[in-house]
C-alpha cells in the first residue's frame, strides 16, 4: 500500500499539469457583454456560422438564421445558452456553441496617480483593486499609503454581480495600500465596476537638511521614523550630530521646533535638521 502512494501522487500531479484548473476561463464566462465588444462565436460543424460579431450600441447584433440577437447585459455563459436555444428552435439539433470575447471594448476602469503605467484598462471579468494596481505596474516609490476608488455608478446594471464585495454603493472607497498588500484589508479588496477610477496619490514630503549626505525632500508614508528619514537622505555625515536632531514643524500656522530621537516619528511637511558635532 505504501508503495502505491507515491505512484498515485505522480498520477494526480500529471493530471493537474495536463489539465490544470482554468481559473481565467471561469472568470471570463462571468463577464457581462456590452456594446462594442467583439465576440468570437464557434458553431461546431457549421463553419459558415462561426466568426467574429461586433455587439452594437443597443446590445444586439445580427446572426445568421435567427436575425437580431440580444447579447448586451448577458454573461458569456448565459449568451451561449440563449444562442443555443435560438438555433435549436427549428434550425439545428443540439447545436454545440462556444463564445468568447475577441475584443473587450464596452467596460473599462481607469488607474491614475502614482502607478508605473497609468491609463484605461479593459474590465474583462472579476477584477479586484489589488489586481488592478498590479495591471498598472504597481505603485511607485512616491505613492502615498492611501488608495481611493471613485465609483461612477455605471456598474449598477447586469455587469455588477450581486456580491457584497462588488456592490458597494459608496461614491468612493479609501483603502490602505500597505494593509491591502500584506493581507490585513482583505475585505477592502473590492471588486471593481465599469467606469471606476482608482487613484493612487503622491506622498507628501519630509525635508532633511544639515549634515546628511543627500539633503532634500523625500516622500514618506505613514509611520516613518527620524532614522528612516535620514536613511532616505543617505544617512548622516561623519560630522553629523545624531544626538541633537531637531524637527521643525508647522502647527496651526505656527512654526515650532522640537528635539528628536532616531525613533521618533516624522510627519509630512516636517523639516529634519542634523547639526554639526562640536568636536
């Protein structure tokens, strides 16, 4: 019995490799068809019917034998069933049909701000906020920790499946990028809807001057320490007095100055000054 177990595992592994689960296909069949999408339709044993069909503005298009057929608002799977039913009604016996999207043109999302490749992206199925940021090349080093999803309201129709993650009616959703990436905000990894805009803002800078190797301004995220701010500036020079660091901060329009340790947190807009050692 024990000798058979490794063989069984090998067989199972080979089966997984030869016929892996098609997660992408499952998602694609749940895609809601919209105007201007181009569908690739294959009717097996009927090459004259197979081809590419553009969905028109009203969500329908003309198909041989049956005339106008409504596709807009239906998922790929539902449209396959509808087309199969129409063709089986007096035309073919048990027609076998496969439908896929040749070109996604009806649904888009927009990703802007501090991402590597901002722009418009086709919404090809269930797309989460984190997946969308990945499509845009992830956030840049200058990005703030907060990501905002601005809802257009276009996703309230059939394209928005009635799931708790997808049907948030708020005009916008603010999410911590750090919490999203480390899995602490799974519930906020919302499903995006047609017309949504994802905005990744630019982090506010902290200014580091005095006896540091590369003085200047540096964008920071939340919970940045004085030591981390100094690291952004290349660290203190050999004559920098890290035991007498000062933070200059504007509070309610008034300039204030504080003594700081390396473990203190800085705030956006702070100026960190590293003085020269006395000897």
